[in-house]
C-alpha cells in the first residue's frame, strides 16, 4: 500500500466512507460497472457532499498533499462532475484560482471544455473523486495541456490501484496521489466488521484481475 497522508487519517477516512455507505462491499453479489466489469465494491464519493466533517477531512488531506508534493500549484482544476466541489474547497484553503473541466466541450455558446480563467502556462493540479482506470482524470490532464497549462499532478479521494493509472502517469509525466488506497480500505472494512475474513481473498483477487472476476462468482 502507498500512504501519502498519515495512516490514522487514511483509516479514519475509510471508516467514514464505509459508515455513510459511500463505499459498499458485496463480495458475493457484485455490482456491474458501466464498463461491464463485475465488481464486489462500489464507491460513490458524491455522498461526501452531505457530510461536512468528512468533506472537511478530505479538503485537509488534499491541502496536505498539495503543500507537500505540488507546492508550485497556481490553479486547482476540478474534473466534472465529481471533482468540482472538492476542487473548490481546496482552492479556497490554498487561496488559489479554480477552473473545472467538462468531459467534452459544450455544444453551444463558446464551446468551452475548460470553464473559468486558465492563464497560459499556469501550473495546474487536477482533483478527481475516484481513480479506477484513470481514463477520465487523464482526459482532464490532456485537456488542460491543450489549453497551454502545465499539469503538476492528479489528486483523488480514493484509488483502486489499477495498472492503467500508472500507465497514464507514464504517458503524460503527471503523477497521481490518493488519500485512501484499496488495501487500507479493505483492512479497515475487515477490522470494522463490514466483511468477513474470507471475503478479503475475494476482494484481493478481484483487484488483481477485475476483468475476469465474473467467472469466479
């Protein structure tokens, strides 16, 4: 596991996400993702918006990451839609400008994809809520670069730790950090009684080979 904030803070965040059911674990009754993958876990960090203490913990964690790993940030960019609110809270803490990036350019008006003022050459930080394959987050990276920005990093609340994220990071030269990783989440879920010890094997097997998981359930 990779820890970028304190272990206690990461475990507290994991407990919070489990308690509000932003993360649900169903090892033997998997969810179906939009990609078609069968998954024993579903993460909906949009639920954090309704819990001030948790969202403040996320903002504090992002601030710590920003000051530690990307101290030269000049603008915070939220990925639409899950990263927008968290980008706004972080930008406020850092006293920096903020923009947000649509999944595609508007089909009317000025046809913008990047909303807000993004100075040429600005050093930007991307905020996403969850990293699975990293495709949407790194589309934001590409869009910002096309607008002339220098992208310093991608921050997420939670990451599954899939290989494609690392591949995107290598392709773009832009690293990703998360407040909570998959191993810590599963550890806390077991400690807190959300899953049985035998479920851990299933959850770890899925993370290693998610595209074939349906054959094993």
